[in-house]
């Protein structure tokens, strides 16, 4: 209620990126106080045996995660864990720090409960992320994923250099990896989703993984704008490269069926669309991938999840876990608690 009627209206009259940074600062300050952290956990964390999920060798305390892009530089993962997330994905990180796209580059579409962003992998770089992840508390049951990408200045032909550098550097400090070749905001990045270059890239990363005494799960994040033929290729690639799973989906370049007036959308320009308009397409892709793989490829769903019903739709389509991002911004911190409470009822009903 506090978020919906007080904080959200105040945040939504501010520039979206500035509001994001202010929320970060506020959470960091408040949750550095032990008794406040304890109160927040008591009010937001939902623990129940039915919510626990084992997937690719990891035990998730609940199936609700925070998608990459929110905590790009691993500045807030411990604080986000206090809000009840079962896992948090940090990044996308690139080896070298980069500014990203010129501002403004983040836009709200309130009529659609959506965002458009063209951030362009803005981040402080690998070394800065490592310093924060090294402070991760031992024994913490929050799963951390590392989402890795390439620098804008790195040619696609040399992309594996960036991905492998980040993979090796982060290996000790994250629980799983996500290879991001599906952002629409780095020029030509999505060309790496084509079958031949993607297979080669993933084989090289898996070769590095195989050198480790205990290899980590590696997932691939895909775009919602792929054709069925391309999705068939993705299934083949996952099998050939022995990936642990897929994240479906990233943001879309599609602008159809928006409620926001066309002139406003056009004035925003290029960028990836996330939120409610992506929900249907994301679910379609999950259903297709689940059927095409005979349910043998684990899938983490992301795209348009605002309610427990949205999460259940993804799970019934074939997803194993779900992530929120835009829903978290529009619905506020209670979104995880609300979804988990209803999922307890959902799982218990299924087990009877």
C-alpha cells in the first residue's frame, strides 16, 4: 500500500533512470541497519517446503527470481534477497566498463505497464563487480546468477574473448551463468544468435567450464523475436553444447498492440520493450521450446509477470522458474511475497 499510493507516484514523476538510482540508494541505506533488515525480511520473505526447487544442481528456496538489468553491477543483491527473491541475476556485465547509450535511455509506458530501454550494457565493468561479489556472505542461501555480455567495442568475430574473460573471472563468485546474446541495444549483438556463431561461442565457453573441477550451470538468454525455425535451432544448439537451460525471453523490438499512442512510442525511438505486452509472446515461446525439447530443457521464464496468475501461466507452459523485472517496478517490493503465497496454494493443490 505504501509503495502503490506514496512511493510509486513520487518515483513515476521522476526520470526513470534517476528514480532507479534513488531507489538503490534508499535500499542500500535502510537495509544496512540490522533491525530494519530483520523487519523487512519478516514482512517479505516467504519460506515453505513446496516452494523449494532443485534445478541444474542448485537448490532454490523459491522459484521467483529478479531478472538481469536491475542490479547491473552487483551493488544490491544482499538487500534484494531481503525482499524474498529465491535468486538474483546480476549484470549484464562486460569486461571493460562502458557508459552505454546516450541518455535518456529508459522510458515508462504506464498505459501498457511496460518499459522501453536502450541502456546498451551500461556497467562499471568486471573488476568492480568482482570486488562486490567477493564480499558475499558465506552460507547465504540466495542463488546468484552472472549475466555476461560483450563490450560494444568488441567485434562479433572476437566476442568469445569477452565472454570467456567474464566467465573465468566470475566463476568462483556466482552460482550459474547466463550468456546474453539477445539484447537489442548493442549493435549487431543479436547476430550471435544465428546457429553457427552461437554454437561456436557456447562450445568455447563450455570448454572453459569443463576445465573446472566443478563446472557451473550455463544458460542462454534468447530474444522473443525469433521465428519457430530459429527456436528449433536453439533447441538443437542446447543439446549439442550441453547447456543447462534457457532463459525466455529478453526484451522485444516489436511495438504492436500497445495502448500508448503511436506518436509517443515513435518519439521514444529504438529500444527493448518489456512488461505486460511481452507476456503472451514469452509464454508462446516457452510452450514451443518445452514441446520441441520434449520438456528436457530447463527454462527460466521472464516477460510480463506481474501476478501469481502470470507466474502460474509460465509454469504451466513449461517453465521451471520465473523472473520478474518490469513487474517489480510497477507492483513494488511485495510482488515476490504475493506470488509466493499463491504458489504455495498452487503447488499443494497439484500434489493432492
